[in-house]
């Protein structure tokens, strides 16, 4: 983006922030944040008891130019699986399934609740996992696993325990926008315990359309281990 953006694009400009006093009997928090990254944890008794919001983003999503050997190669895709597996799932749907999965012709400009400490969970929209074939359900599972696998095994296993307890077949997959790359698109995966949102609508620094990804995982019971009534204020 040029020298004027060096202050924002500094690869060392990421912050580790501790909330409270790390100890065994009281909850305390750790945030790791910087441009296009926000990871937040609450720990008590040596265990992570909350791990959201979990936010990853990239600009560009696909590197469109060759910048030399010291930089990632042209064609490199950051957050590739988060996008490609969703396209693969959409492309596997038949016409009837697509009519359920596509909930809007145009993608929203941004993920929801961008500045709120709690996600006001909407009514699920899109196609249910129960309406997918076995192979399509595996695609959906693999896509959700991309988000859970970025956490430690203990957090990932706890998330999946809640999903399985509620019933994987209850997950919904909703898509907005066209179903080909290079045009703004959005999807949400929602279950009783969580919501995933992915949006790629913004251009990159060179002006290439839909080459700037934001994606987030949020728990239904509130971020930062805050009670919903507190988080909503």
C-alpha cells in the first residue's frame, strides 16, 4: 500500500493484553490483537473458559502480483480454506438446495455486531445440515473444523461437544451474493452454541474486487465470559 501505510501495516504492531491477575482461583483474560487479528481468552483454574470473539482477516485474500523472492508468491491465498471450502459446498448443491442456502442476492458490507461485545444471535437462515447429503455434511463439518482447529485441542473439543450435544443436523448454512470468486460474497454457519460469519466484499489495496476477507467465530452465550445482560449494554 506504499510508505504512507507503514504505521498501520507494521508486522510487529500487535499487542498482548492481560486483564486481571493471572492466578488459579479467579478468572482473568488475555487478548492478542492488532490489524486483522483479535483473539480473546478467559482463563480460570488453569482452563480456558471462553475463547471468543475469534477474528481473522486478510488484505489481500489472494496475492495478485509477484513482489520478489522475499515475499509470498503470486497466487498465495490467506484464509484459503475458510473461503474455498465454502465455495466447494455451494457448488455441490443442487438447484433446490441452493434455493434454500442462498438467502440474499447481495452480500452485506461487513460481518454483524462489529463493535458489540455480544452477538445478538439471529434466527438461523439458509439450508440445514439435515437437508444435505452425507458428502455435503462432511464438507460443512470440514469448514467448521477450519475455525475450531485454530484453537487448542481442549477448546476445539469443547466446541464440538456442544455442537454434537445439540445435534450437528441443526447447523444452518446461509449464503449471500454470487457464488463465484471476485464478486462480493458472505456466508454464515449457525448452531445453538455459536455463529460463524465470513465476508469478502471489499477490494484489496490495488483495487481488485472482493479480495479482502473478514471472518469471525462467536459463542452464543456471550463473548469475554460476560453474562448476556452485561455484554449487551
